[in-house]
C-alpha cells in the first residue's frame, strides 16, 4: 500500500504566502516534507482536484476581476508543480468553494459575496469554458445571498446558501443545469449553512451551520426529498464567546463525522449510527491554533490535518479508526493555510 501522498495547500496571499503549496505526506508517520511552491496565484482559498487526478482548480478569492468579480484558475498537475491552463472570471465576487461532477465535465464555483453559482464546462484539456450562472440574489428580497458550497450528486447540483439559510437542488438538463426547477431545503433562521456532506448511499445529509454552530442531519425519503432527523451543537455547552463553524467531513468508512469550530478552535467528533444516521458526541479536540478552516483526512484514514488560518500552522492528528478519536502529533508552519487537498 502506498504510504506517500502529495498534499496541496491553498492559502490567502495577503501576508507572506505566495499561492498553492505542495508537500509529501507520509501516511505511516504523519510527516509533511519537501515543501514547495506549486503555483503562485492570488488567494487560492479553496482548491479541488479533478476525479481523473490530472487537473487542479483553484478559486482566486477577490472582487477585483472585471470590477466586481473573483476568478478561478485551472492547472495541469505536473508532478510536484502546477502548470496554469487558463484563468477566467468566476462571475461573482469572492469565490469560496469548488464542486466537480463525477466525470469532471462540470465545475461549480460558489461566489460568496456575489450570491451566484457559476457552473463551468471543461474541455478535453482541463480548461474552463464560459459558464451557466445561477443567480441566488433573486430568490429572496429580504435576505442577502451568500452561496458557500456546491456538490454534485447523481443527477443534481446541491448548493448551500449561508445567507438564505437553505440548501437548493438543481437537476441536470442536456449536459447542464436546469435553474428553473428548484427544490429547497429550508434551514432555521440565521443557521448559516456553510458546507455539507452526504453519506455514501446518499441516505443521509449532514449540514454544518456557520452562524449557530450546529450540524443538522437529514434523511432521504422515498420521493427523493430530505427531512430533518436531528440537530447537534458543535460547541461545548459551557463555551463562552463567538464561534463559527467551517468544514465538515465523514471518515472514509462513514462511521465518524468531524466538524471545525472557529472561535472555540476545536474539531468536534461524532460517531455516526450506521442504521439511523444519527450522531453521538465523542470529543472536541483542541486544534492547537487559531481559526481552523478546512481540514482533511489523509487517504489511508490514519491522520486528520487541520489548516489554522490565523495562527499560520497546520496541525496533524493521529486518528483512531476504531473510536474516531484524535491524538495530536505535531505541527508545521505555513502562512494563512485554508484548504488541504490530497492527490491519491
């Protein structure tokens, strides 16, 4: 079994970072070595590798392109380096997330400030082609849209909108997205759905809510809709102060769910009941840093790595596959890390 994997790290470049970095990760020891600047690019705060592992896409989280937009850049993965293919407008300000269809043919960019989702096609060489733009600013006259993440599942595109407190599903149509047919999953007022993940069989949906520090669990019904099962707090009952959730992930075997808390500065760990989909708290682990954004589990499942944006470090934890628990091992220094993506 392979023990060495490439890890790409997206950062903010307003301090000492220059773009996307690459490390060699050892899944037996948890060590990160051979640091290299893979690509110099502005504010690559979210990165995503295509299913065929040949291409990497990165947002450029700004609002200066064409006066009020961000950008997204396509790269060819060239060993330890990233070769730029093309950079295009994201058709919305401050793009913050990338979702890629299973066949790699569609790339969905969530524009946080713009309130839009831009769905690009890709050509045979990985380049991004002028997108369909889904405008969420028109969906609610009383709230401000903040599209925050988008995932492709089966024949639909699911979008979490933090500002509108909803998950919206759009069906595929003729190789694109049908924005006229909308299915809405409404979350509680000011929950702020940020990221979400489906169980392998798509029976359960787990949404992490930035503003009220909760995870909401939904179950798929026979008609394909999702109904609420339960809501779990991500922070301790005695925590005092402000905290904002960021990322959520299931373990490779689906038995454990992890979420990050910015403010409490923890990773919360839940066991997942494999029949009911419900969650049971295991622990909250200190991230040993400040403002944990994205985190990831390495391909072996042995380790969990956390990108701590404000403390400029990546912390590494040994993961107990039997009980889901985390044990801190070490950390490395990197300016403003925010997104971790393994090539495997």
